[in-house]
């Protein structure tokens, strides 16, 4: 991939569509570039040429006498193609198309965008947009603010990509108010060329970028995202807000897996599996960014609260515990230190309530003591200003204590409003300040997930010896016969070919064969329709269980055959006969091809657990052995597999093995839209684990 | 109860401990009273008398020549008793004790507080505090700000009670910044006399109070709270933050019910059952207050979003849907209206994205159209400022549209920071403005719960004919024998006495009797220890199930007897014999006496549902028939009772009846700390529902 330096590190910029008329985008962009003191040459381009904003203007980019690295295009959409062509001719390396009127309006706009992309590719340019808010690079050697907003981003280590222009503007303003510093910013608009993935990768190697924030509405290429994000998050935190939940997943799906996927499981699974922190709002995104931009990631989940007010201390405790953080009690050592230095009415516990009279000395002793204790990985000072205490003194005390430690501080200044001198002081020293303790709890919980991700084993992607040819043939045969679903013998054979244990079966085409099969298997038996294929087998009463003798069997066989009715030409009626399994725990392994994320793999306990309690886990594929393991353990009903009430614990390796083999299967074949292996019986007894029934939906 | 007018509507106030020294509470209180222009006489009291803050001071309240209605006391704790006595003597009607050093410091402080209460009661005064932040009444006829904070509360319809002084200060400041108007404010401190309940009741009859906000750390008298709150919420909204979750509930409890209660179920059940909205933070409390203070409660859960920016519209949609709100599609009528008036690139859906160019006209047409449609009960305008649009114009358009309708508006102005001129305009016109759309979603969800509460049937509290004498005797007998747990025959007899169907049983004291009983009952049978009583029956293997013949029975009987070992004097070994029930669904009815809320009643499905899935519902008692009904239906596993997979649906009236009878039982007897009726078998077949086993823990 070509580097995006052509976009973010130009030495000369042409603003095509520049204007002097106030309240126009063409004026604002030019003005912002000048006002932000772009460290290079600016060439306004406007059909009327002349002088714009005190700078000589040219009628086209081709008239510019110097080389042009980057062009910002704000002309009406119908003129964009011609302008882009001229840029190509001029040798411009990058363009940022602000103009709207492309794919987002549908119809002709889609075509226009396709044409634009062709021109860009042909000229070997890179393009941001169209329909975007612009780009920023705060690097003092560049100083480029090519947006049309009011914010003047301060330099810092945050890079931000936004898929919404309006949010982009809001984000820069908000960052300004929170005193956050940015490295680069990019509003990607319609992502016709440069995508979030490109930026994530580019910023991975950008030394000034410490953390990447993303506002996403869609994943263009989730596989590439996963690959890049997995690498990036090893060293740099990535935080994302992903909106626009995929209601598609929940739509009239024809299998359990489909119905269970519902909104958003794909996004959650994907972000979680590549270590990207996800927040549920822009506000939380900034809360997390505020911490990560200048404080280290804590080494554990132990929190010490030091407060001068009881109520907020309790609120913080509630919120932290609810978010899964820990508040270890004060150690004897800490208590000793504190007892000597604090007034007797201070009760020595965590949260440590220094009471309203606490001043610089008390805060200093308390903060130093908890910083020195290895049980605490994060320090949360809470301050509500009493009239007798100067907030600046407390802020300074917190700053001093923070300097002496490698533990992150998250401070709550409550009741002084959105901004106060003490808060400003803290922010200037890189200490995040929050107005409410709940924001601190959520922030820490999000960051703690990332810490756990960094610590967890990365896992392997084993490859099994399988028989692909068998599966190829079965798929081909079913497609040939016009069937979109594979059931019965074929379905079990696919599993067998991929080494997944299946319950033995015999095919019978008539009553006599069925009776013969049953006598070999031994009653009770299960009889299922093998062909012709009907999708909803259970509803169609195409599965008959617990058949106890020859008489029952004959009657059920005839009933089933009658129910299926007249067969089409070439179809042959047959049934699968299996032993009735009464031991073990029913589980379900499923696959759903998500329109955005590709195949998701699902695991859960069968019956009521999947149907009523919806207790299932999803992961994106390919699946590693470690993720297969935590997928199983993440179920609420996991204790049922783990020796509940004295039963034999299940050998989890057998389930993991099956999940990994299914992951390989869907990697090998992209024809599967949905898979249900239901039930996959597991048991404490080795050799008793097997798939009893399966169904594949193919495209 | 004496009215609290003596506190909130004084005509003369003495500030005892008044001072001219800056940064003292005695100075700040006096200063605030003067600065807020208290509409009555102020008398500074200070041992040194003289002049304080330009007002003649007196050495004690007894020296004040005029009558004194209210005294604000800020002297050191050791002087408070004497000062209070003087107030009593002077005929002061109310005192507000700001001074700390009472119950909150333990030991001598507790005693001091008890003495203080005695003085207050004896003099028939009412007291707020001690250890509080003060009181406010914004009524123009009173104008009392007797706090030592910086805020100058504006008049409005919110009354606020805070159990934390520090939060009280923060709350008044925050309210100021959000332009919220207060009627009264009270920091209750240690609640030695005036409690949150008193205030809730007082404000119920205060015409200026439209909504009550509460920050609570404990319920002094939950029963009284319930009684008052149920009345108040019929006409005035009450919103509460309750912190300090009761970890006690989860503490080493000896029953299922106890272990499941965990943190906070009592608070949730209590607030929910009396229509009090609960928010999880002070921030959310204000978000809700902002809406309720001047906008009506919506008539339904349909929301229309009108936005000029796609991204924030999507964020709002996600958040609203996640919170259970609905976004109905645009009707044909609305579409017609919009199509005629809006540019063609606007896609006509909900959220309605007017695109960035939208100005006054577009917003006006869109807002009027959705206001006129009965599918929408709440209107959410979202505005992100483009450079070409004046935010004040849009604010005015929103204000105009809001005036014409009875539907509430919740506005999001994103990216202009915490405050902007447009936001100020909206707030001045009583329209709540939020910076992020997620806050709007949470607010609407909270208010929608209240709407549903107001609409739901209130329910009856039936009284059943029961046999109290039997229960009295059983309790007495067990207490006499030193037993804290009632099991076996006694436990089943209690249920029988309260009309709850039980599985028939026979008592056997030796092997021969057991065999005789079994032959009458019919195998398989269940045998349980009857006495002596061992708490953890299952763990102690004191329940033997599925005994199939005489031989097995004799062997189990001997084994059980042997296991119990040597008996104490007066104890007699016996067993309860019952038929083994294999049909029906196992449920559990439980009771837990919460230290704060009194008895909570629990219901859930048995076995894994209660033990692993923790799928249980709690309610406070007494229980009404309607709450019993929604308690059962609130279970995630409810479909299993409702005809799952073609099984007969359970007659819910039988479960409801049992729950209501247990509610009556614990109303009649306060000796029960915990009750487990496990299993209570329910079935589609009438007459098959019965309690099989029960255990009562008594005090």
C-alpha cells in the first residue's frame, strides 16, 4: 500500500473551489489553512482567478506554476471529475474531495463516484472522500488544518478517523474543550479510496500517533481490519465507536444461529478479538481517550479511592464494583502510615474518606501511601470543594503525587461545573479529570478489558487433515438438484469428512429396511427424513424420536412418508436411522454468515438454553484455540459442562476441536450461509461426544 | 406529622455561630441569607455579640428581642446541646444543625446525637441535621438560602433532598449550570429528626414542587417510604439516586433466596413498586430532571428524530432502540407533507436526516409534520452546526414548534461544547438540551418506565382465611427446642395452614413404618430426614430420592439413620415419606428478610435456572395480585411456564395464589428470616401443583 504521506504531509496545497465569500466552504478551508499557518505553499484555485484571501489565485490547478502535492476540492459535484482529471495531469499526489453529491445520494451519484475512483486510480493518486469534512495534521513541520470547522486542534498523540463529517466537526470541538491533543484527523466521507483500514495502518507507523480513535458506521473489509488491528493493538491502543447496528442479522433467519445473532454480535466479537476497545458513545470515547492520551495503562484492576466527600466516594465505589473493578482494603502498612498522619475521625478504609477538612497535607499523605501499595494499580482522587480549601492546592498536590508514580490517576472534581481552575491545572499536566465518578468507572472497565486482552494468550490456528473432496461433491450435488439446504446423510457426511464425530446412522428407503436397521441399532431409535429435503424438519414433524418397537417404527415410517406426500421426479424418499441418545448434554454449534463480518461461529447449550435463555457466544473466524476455549467458558451455563452437581466434567478439548474444525470448514468453503449442528452431544465419557444432526444452508 | 413549615417558611432566622471571619461556615451562612435577600429578619448570634456583617448580633438566642422561628446552628458540636436547649426555651420552632461531630464519628458522637434528639422532641421543635449542608426555599415570599455553598438557586419546580452534604453543594452548582429551577432543597445530614420520608410527604402538598429528586444512601423506614411514595408518584414524579448497595444481602446466606438476593434487589424492587424512577448516577438524575421540570410526560414510547447530521442520527437511533424505545416509520401522510417541502436528497425515514444544508424552513416543516403524527409521542431534534446555518435560528424554530404541541421535545446540540447561545435559548424556554444523544435515550427510557407504572393496574391485596394458631405453635415449639430452622413435617404443616397445596406425606420412625408407608404411597418414593434438624439437607444426604422397592428403602433408611449418628437427649429420629413426583415444572418460592427493606419475596424456576442462570424475580411485600402476576412474567424462563414446545401452559393463578399467601404469612409473622419452598411443583394439570419441601429460618 502506498503511504498516505501524499495526503498528510504535503509541501504545497491547492484549494480548488477557493472563495472569498463568507460562509462558504471554499472560504473556510482556505482561511483555516492560512490561520493554522500551513507550513508550505497554498494556491487558491478558482475559475475567476484573481486574488482570494490576499493570495494570488489560479483559474485551474494546471495554471499553478509550482508543483502541487495535495488538492482540496470543494467545487460542485458535477465539476469534480474534470478537476480531478486536471489534478492527475498536474501530477498532484493526493486529493481530498469535500464536495457531496456522490454515492450518498444514490443513483447517478454512485456512478459519478465510480468514475471519480477510476480517474484517481489511473493517475495513481490517493483520495480522501468524497463527501467529507477534511483532514488535519498538527505536526509542527506540516501544520495543516484542511477542514471547514471552527476548531483549532492542538498537537498531541491522538489520531482520529470519523465516518461522519458532522461528527468530525463535533469531535474536534469537543477535543478542544477537553484540552486533548491530536496528531492527525481524517474525515473519510464515502471512503471511495482511503478507508479507516488504510488510516489505521498508516498511523501504526506514525511516531506521533499514540492512540487511534475511530467513529465507524461500517467495516469495508472486516478481514483486513482484523489483520491490521491485531498488529496495531499490540503496541498502540485503538478505541472505536461503532454505530448502525446490523439489524439484518436478526432478520427472518432460517436457523437458530441466525435468529440468535441479532444486532451487533459481529461487531462485538470482531473488536473484542482484535483488542479494539469499544465504547457505546462518543462521550465515553473521549472519557477513555482522556485517560489513554497521557496516563499509562494500569497493571491490574485494583483501585484506590481517596476522597474528601463521603457521598461521591460511595457513588464511585458502586460504579467501580459494578464495572468489575476491585477496591482492595487498605493494608496494615498503609493504615499505619495514615494513622500517624491523619486526624482520628478519618476511617481507614477504601474508599478513603479524608472528610471535608482535608487539605494539601492530608491528600499528599493519602495519595503517597496508596501509590506505594502494590494492591492498587489505579488511583482515583475525588474532590468536592469546601469553602475552606483552595482547589488549586489540591490540584497541585495531585499533580505532584502523580509525577512520582507510574500508576495512572483519574480525578473527579465534582460540583465545580464543567471547568474550574483546578481542573484546568490537572488537564494541563496530563491528568484526566471527570465531573462524575461513573465516567471514571466505565473508562477503567474499558481499559481493563484491553489490559486483559494484552495479557491473554494469543492462541494458535491449527490445521486439521480433512477430506475436502467429499464436501465439494456434496455441495455440488445439492446445488445441481436445486437444493439450498443440506440435511440428513449429506449433512452428517460433511461433518465426518472434517473429522467431527457423528452418531452412527443407517439409511432406509422402506419400512422393512427401517426395521432391519433398528434391530441392528437397538431400540429406542430416532428416525429422520433424509430426502427430499424440507428445511424446518422439527416443525414438519420430520424427526420421530424415541421409537420403541417394530410396530411403532412401521407406523411412524408410513406416517412420515404420507406426510411428505407426492415426490417430484427424480426424488427418492428415505430416512436416517439412529440410536436414541439419552445421555450427555445437548449443545449447539452454529455458523452465520454476517453481511458485514463474514462467518460468525456460535456455541451454546441446546434446548431451552439457546431457545429461551439465548445463552450463546459468538466469535469471528478464523477461530484460534484460545478463543475457542474462552468462547465455551464465557457461557452463563458453562457450569453445566464443568461438573455441575457432581456430574462428570465434559472434556472441553472435544468441543474446542469441533469448533476449530468448523472454523476450518468455513474457511475452506464460502458457500455456507448458515450451519446448525444441533444437537452436538457432549458427555463426561470419552467417545460419547457426537453430532446427531446438522443442517447447512448454501448459496 | 407536624408540618415542616417551621423549617422552610420562617419569618425570622437566628444564625447561631455567625461570624465575620472569611472562609468560615458561620460567615458563609449569614452571608448567603443576606445575599439571597431573605424575606424576614436575620439575627446573628455569637458569644461576642457586637456587629456581624453589618447586623447587630446577640450573645445567645435568648437575648434576641423578637420571636425567632428558625435557628441555623453552626457552633462546635460540644456546644450544640446547650444552644438547642436555649432555642427550645426561646420558643424556636425549627433548627438546622450544620455542625458535625455526631453519629457519623461513632462513639461519643452517637450519644451526643441522642441527647440532641431528646432536647428537640421535648421542646416540640423539628430539626434538620446534624452534620448537614443546610436548607433552601426559593419561594419569593421566603427567599431563604441557609447553606454555605456558592450556588444561588433559581426558583423552579424541583425539590431536592440529599443525604450527602458534599453532593448537596455539587447538586446546587450543577443545577445552576443547567439552568434548573428549584423550589426547595434540604441536606438531611444524619437524619436524626427530619428524614427523606418527611420531606417527600411535605413536598407532596407543596404547590411549588412539581418533581422531587432524592440522593439516598439508606432508607430509614422503607415501609413508610413505600406508603408515601406510592401516593406522591400518582401525581408528581419522583427520581432517586440510591447508592451504597447492600452487600449484606449476598453475605454467606444459608438459602438459595439469600444467595440470590445479592446487591441491590431490594432497592430496585421497592422503587419500582412505588413508581420512583431510579437513575444510576447524579448525571442521569439531572438529565431526567431537565426533561421533567418543564416538558410533559410522553403518552407513549414512539420517538421521531429530526436531524441535520447522519452520524448523530444513527447514534441516537442505536441508543433509543437499545433502551427499548420505538422509532415508528414515517406515515404516508407525513411523507407527503415532507416530500412537497424538502429537497429531493432528503431520504424520508425516521430518523429524518434533513442533511447539513437544512435551515429554519426545513426544520420547521419536519418538526410540524412529526408533531402532527399520532405515532410519535416524543420529538428529538438533533443539530450539529454547519458554518452556513445560524444556530439561534434553529433554536428559535424548535422553540416555536414546541409551543404548538403537547409532546415533549428533547434536543441534542452536538459539537458546540457545553454551552452555546442556541442551547441557552432553548433552556430558557424550558426545552431540555443534551450534548450527546445517548443521554436522551436513557432519559426517555427512565421516564417511559414511569409512564408504564402510571398506566398499569394497581392491584389488590387479598386476605386469605388461614390457620395462624398452627403456625404460632410450630414456631414456639421449634424455638423451645433451640432450633433455628424448621424443616420436614413442621415446614409442610406451615404451608398447609396457609392454604398452600403440599405433596402428601407420612412420617415414619423406623424401617417397618417406612416400608408400610411406601406400600401405601406406591414406589418410587422420596425419603427425607424429619428430625433432628440439619440445615443443609441435600449436602448432608438427608434427602433420598427415587427409592424403588422395599429392599432399597430399608437400606437407605438404615444408612440415613447411621449418618445422623447419636441423637441428643429428647431427640427422636424420623423421616418424611412422599411420592416421587416426576411430572411438572420445578419452581422455587423464597423469602429473604433484607436488613433495609424487610421481607423480599422471590420466585423463579428451580434447579439450574435458580442455581446457574440466576433467573429470579424479587418484590417487596406486601405483594399485590398484579405484582405477583408481573413477577412471574418477568422471568426470562417464563416461556417454560407458558406452554413451551406444546406443553400444557401452567395455571398461573395457582402460583400467584401461593405467592400472595406467603406474602400474608410473612405479614402475620415477623420471625421468619428466610424461607425456601423448593421445589414448588407446577403443572398444566390442575391439582398437580404442590410444595414438596420447605425450610424456614427463624429468629
